[in-house]
């Protein structure tokens, strides 16, 4: 993702994230998810992950980040 704009990074991350069995199970449970990331640079990956989860019907009330680049 080097050399990409933040919007391009977000789109690339979103395309690479597909609903897996665990996501479907979480959606069926009705429970929310909190995203966790070790380092955030632009936030594109977190935004993309949140959108994938929300598209699957999962509430994402928060994200926790250990460090910012």
C-alpha cells in the first residue's frame, strides 16, 4: 500500500476483507465488535474493516489502537 492515497488504501483494504465464517457467526449473535489495531497510519484499514462488519450487520462502537505512526 506504499504510494497509495488514503482513499486508495481504504478501497484496497475493503476489497481484501471478505465476510468469513466468524463474521457471519458474530452477525448472527447480534453482539457488537470492537476493532483492535497495533498501529494506525491513515485509519484506512480500520475504516474498511468497520465498513465490512457494518455491511454484515455488526455494530462497531469503538476501535482500540496501540500506536499511531
